[in-house]
């Protein structure tokens, strides 16, 4: 699963760095618990600006893209939930 976290200024200001930290922790948890989770590698990438904040006047930051699907106003909780739901056995 590919997870891109925007660390551009708008998204970083609204907490994307802490989402990134928590994703690293989640990656460790998943890799150590093969009984609960599918054997799927979590590829986490920090990207400078994904461009979504410039496409609209709406407040979309922080933006996280999971397998090509953008999540706007992402929080650690919504991102973790989405990932865990996808890879839980
Ligand atoms: S800074 Fe995150 S989408 Fe632009």
C-alpha cells in the first residue's frame, strides 16, 4: 500500500508531520503482527506539496493519499483507521 503524506507548508502547519510520525509507528506494528494484518508492505512517502491545496480555495490540508485516493483534512486517527481497515485480516 502506498501512502503519500503532504509535508508542504499548508499541510505541515496543520499537522501532517505528526501523521507521518504515527505512520512510522503503525508500520512497525503491522510488520510485527502478521496474525492480525495482511502481509502488505506500507510504503510511506513524504511529498512537498501534492498540489491539492492549490486546486481549490477550500481548506483541504492536511492531505494524505492512500493508493491514489486523496483524503482531505486528514488526521492521524482517520488515516490510521483507513489503513487498518484495509489491511486487517
Ligand atoms: S501543501 Fe499539502 S497539498 Fe499543498
